[in-house]
C-alpha cells in the first residue's frame, strides 16, 4: 500500500494554524557522509535525512567497504542517526577493468558527483551509473578537473556511466567550472584534504556560490577526527510550508479586500492561517533559508544570487500576486531532475497562468488559476510545488506523486495530518476519489 499513480489535493476552506517539522538537509547530509567516511574514527550524524538520495549515498559507501550504521530518529520519521566509521582518508579498493566495482547512484546528483571524486582516492576501477536521467546530466567539468589531477576516467560522452580508475592521493592542481553545477566544485573540495588537491574555481562569482560556501563552511565545522555532528532541517523542504502559510494568509486577506472589507480590521483576519516551520534551519549555510525574506515576492528573483531550489516554490506562488515577477538566471534548473524551466512554464500554463520564457528567465503574471493534471516528470520538487498550489486551487491532480521519496518521503503525510502537526488537507486517489489514509501517503 502506498501512493497511487495519480492524486488530487482538496483545497483548504478553513484557516489553519500549524507547526510543521521538516526532515534534515539533503545537501548537508550527503556532504557530511563523505566527510565522515574520509575522516578519522567514528562520526555520528544526528538528524540526517533518510530519503532516496541519502540512502543511495549510504548504500554506495557500504558497497565501497565503509561501515555505516543507521538508527531511526524518534523525533522525525524521515531522519536517521547515522554512524560512519572513517578510514583516515583511505578509500577501499575497487575492482578490475574486467570486473569494476559497481556503484549505482540513481538520480542523485550529489552522490554521482561526490563519489566520482572520492573513488579517485582508492585503488582499482569503479563504475558509476544511475537511472537514464542521471546519464543525461552534465559531468564533463568534474571529469576534466579529475583528469587534470592525473586520474583516468573513461566515458564516451563525459557523462555517466563512467569507469573511474582510482590512484590514491596525488599532490596536483586543477581548475573546475561551476557554470553548470556547483556540485563539481563541492565534490573536489570535499576530497581535497585527503587527496592533496589544490582546487581553483571558475565561473561567475564562483567563490561566492551559495552551495560552494555551504561546502566550505561544513568542511571547517566538521569533526574530522570523529565525534557528533547535527544536520539541520532542510530549507528547500521548509519552503513549501513557508509558501503554504503565505498563500493561505494572503488568500484570506485578498478575499476580505474583494468583499470590500479592511483585511486588518478587527475580526476579519482573526482566524487567519499561520504555518510555522518548527525548529527550522538555524545557520546561514542553506541559501533557501532566505525564502521567507522574499515573501511577498519581490519583482525580480535570481537563482544565482537569491534562492536555490526554492525558487521553484516562488514561481508557483507568483500567479497569486498583483504584479508580475521575473525569475532570472535559471539555467541550472534545466539540467537537474528534469528540464525544470520548461516544466514550470508548461504546467503553470495548464493551470491558466500567463508565463513567458525568455532565455533563462521566466516572467509570471497575475492570473486566475484552475485545476489541471500536472506532469511531475519524476521530479520531487515539481510534485511538492504544485501540491502547495492545490491547497487553494480546486482540481490540482499530480501524476507520480511518489517521486517525493527523493528528498521528502512523508511530505504528503504532513500536508494531510491534522493541525497542529499538519495542514489537515484531504488527499484523494485521483481515479477513485477515495480519501487516502496516512499509511497510503508515505512515498516508499
């Protein structure tokens, strides 16, 4: 029993007051797993995300020969306490050219990029491969940088699948571009100390790229000789509930204005919705932690300097506003889990929104929205963004909702749980229109 192939979100018709917890940061969890494996002794990660992407990383570390123990977290069902036994910078040997050690990375960009650099520190041959979409995603800048360091990588198109010949640490220099993905730089920085690598970054504002900054700060703070490390909640996941709180409150205010009432007069918004992310991110490591500062949305928002993946959440909110919003520097969205720029434009347009795509910019205009069947393109963020839309727009149906297992397996459970621990939304089987139970809303 689990999520059906098609679900429908029933709009909320009453104010909601909720405090939501979200699972640990995927970006921090997968970086911390690599640092723990390359560190000395026993490192325990508390609040680590347990989702498809992080499970892939743990399974690959175990396949490599690292001991990794995983224990459930009583505070959050999609978190784990993970203990990694590091080998002091050594990576267990791979296989031979005839029989390489196989590492399956699914569609996890962090696992694919971080492991590609990490296995260079071992000896022998490793074969990295994933799902078909992962085989389409860019790897060339990272592969070229690793070759500059003196490692041998075999791939006919500089993408996965690839054979990587480990040669251990090599005191050498390389330069890597982050134009397509900052994960290339993060992969090299995570292994730089153990590998004796000197890494130079190129690309616009390379040293200030939010995810590169996160990697550098994490490396500085991490207990490299063993100990405990707390993974903070995921800001990108929190953005859906910050957006829900804004949307529900904004809707109530807008309804009051349309009925010629003062939305701030006594009683009109007394029962207003309030959605709080409980124990949310506390550091400045995650760029998406800035999401609440952009509500209500500003006229221009950049994927390069303002927000990370949560810019998708902002795009879906934009039709509700009273002025157009321009979303710029979206090029990296095109080479992630799906071609996200085109996907957002296409699916919002289905719902009645006016969206103009020019280069790597989307301009979203105020629009009257209606329901539609949304193609999620097996992209967890498409599913979660449009689920939030469905909290106020009747008839929003999502194909393949189980794709949220990539980063937030219990997302729909949190939408449906009664307040204050959820939003209390009814979620239907899209075909039978039966209300789904809590157990059926977990993405396994």
